[in-house]
């Protein structure tokens, strides 16, 4: 009975966790003064990049840390 209960708890924990890891990066680009608002999400092996101003979405071969580093380098701030 204890094993069954433990298995049920572990299964619930696995299915309740999302495999999606996202960051929102927004602010003003330091070199151009343009306002930007992006969301980048790592979904399994793919990075999905969404422009929150225009609504465009694309995929990227970059990793989440690479994307966040790029947005930080152009002057945006990124939050989880």
C-alpha cells in the first residue's frame, strides 16, 4: 500500500510539472531607442521566440541562455 501511494505521488508530481521554461525580455534597445518585448520559451529541444508587440512567433536553434544573453546585451531586462 505504501508503494502504491508513493507511486501515485510521484506520478502526480511528474505530470503537474511543465517542460516549458520561459523568460520575458523587454525594455528599450540601447543602440536604437526602440521599445522591444519578447518572450522566449524552451520547449523540449526547441526554443520558441515570440514578439509580444507584433504577435509574431518563430523557432530558433539557440538555447534559452543564449537568447537571454542576447537580449540582455542589447539593453533589455529579462524576467522569469
